[in-house]
C-alpha cells in the first residue's frame, strides 16, 4: 500500500514538472490570440510590458507613444512583426529595439521622426521590411541602411527630403538597390525650394559634381589650416637650433684667439 502511494506521488510530481509553464496574461488594453497582440487605439503612452513571450505580432497603431526608451520592449524572442504607425513618435533611443533580433517587419509610418541613428537599428539583423513613410525625415544617416543585411522592402514616401549634398548617400544606396525601394515615384525633394517636388531618383552622378568640388576645397582648406601652426612652430624650433649652433661655433673659434692674445701680452 505504501509503495503504491509512493508511486502515485512520484507520478504526480513528474506530471507537475511536465506541465507547460503558464504564459503571462494578456495586457488589459490589448487583445491576444494565437501569438498576435493587438493594442490598437487604446490611448497608450508606452509599450505594455506584460506581453506574452510567444508574441509574434504586436500592433500598437493609433496610440500616444511619443518616445521609445531603452528597454521599451520586454523579452520577445519570436516577435516577427511590430506595427507602430500613427503614434506621434518622435524619438527612438539607441537601445530601444534591443532584444528584437528575430523581427522581420517594422512599421514606423505616420509619425514625427526627424532623426534616426544607425545604433538603434543594429539589433534588427533579420529585418526584411521597413516602413518610414510619412514622417519628418530630411535625411538618413548613411550607415543606417547598410547595417540591415536582410532588408528587401523599404518605404520612404512622404518625407520632407532635403536635397543638398547630404542626400547623396541615400541616393547612392537607392540607385544600387532599386528593387528594394517601394513607391519610388513618391520619393520627392522638399528643400531647397528650387528642387521642391523633384524626384530623388532622377538625380545622376553629375548632379553631385559640385559636392565633390566643394568637398575637395574644404579638405584642402583644412589641410592648410592645420599645417600652418605646425610649420610656424617648426620654423621657430629650427631658428633656435641654428642660433645655438652659431653661438657654439663662435665660442669655439673665439677661445684659441683669446689664448694667443694672452700669450703675446705675457711675452712683451
């Protein structure tokens, strides 16, 4: 009888250990179903933290999330799609997207983004689709697009692009990745005024000739600006050195003459 009870206890313990770990409850402001968490239009000011670990799709559309701070997202190892349009989002901290290495689709459209740093996107090594349309971007940091090795679809429409020399890195990337660029015809300059509504993809290499010439002039000017003080300092040191040698040489030649004069005086 005792053995039977012991066996029953062992079986119960074994079954208890084998039972699946309960997933975190769905946030009150969201609806959760089969890995999809929908928190759309709930006046949220930050990303909910108590999200199920099996979340593969997270929708945060039409909320009031203005800043993505470090640690904005809990550990979500299988998150594939993240949607954040229409949030008045203006700032993404450089460590805000850490832990989202599996993410494949990111929608940041219809926000107030003016600056994006490449550091913020470094964790997104699996990103395939990026939507930055309808923001306030005037330019993109050149390195940003080159650190997304899996990127296949990019949306940049309806941004106030500043078409000066600073747009050249973006134009260069787009020219070599035309198949990845979506809605090419809506990628238009906003500034300067004479280029307003001009298609960025219509630029040619020759369009940036003045940028190359100006860049060369600036480099040359900087070179002379830096070399001037060093040359001046070197000339002073050279003068001091030559002066010291001249004085030493003069003293060496003077000593024998003084000795001879002293000897003649003694003789007379």
